[in-house]
C-alpha cells in the first residue's frame, strides 16, 4: 500500500469513527428518553386509584400498584417476595 492509499484509508476510518460517535450519542439520547418515559409510566400506574396488576406472558404477576396492595391486604414487600422480584 502506498502513502496515498494509506491517507485515503485513514480518512475513511476517521469518517467511520465520526459516524459511529453520532450513532452512539443518538442511542444515548433515545435511552434517556425511554428511562424518562418509563418513570412517568410507573408513576402514573402507581398513583392510579384503581388496582393495576401486570401479568407476563407466562401468567405471572410482575407488577402491582399501591391500590392493588390496599385491595389485597398484602404489603408491597410481601407481594414482591411472592412474585420473586424486588421493588
């Protein structure tokens, strides 16, 4: 490979690095948006006056809101122990 070819290769690699950095920044921004959205969703579910229970495809309860704990008479810690998760 001659000097001119090496310079072209370096330029190509530099463009690729810039492109990958832009994608990484975009992915990080999307991830932050998803975290914020998930937080709003969880808060809305938790403060709902009606009981809400999320069930996974296998039929297991994976999430309860406060109204569900009040209706069931179980503490949140007891519910998490039964479904094998942590709050």
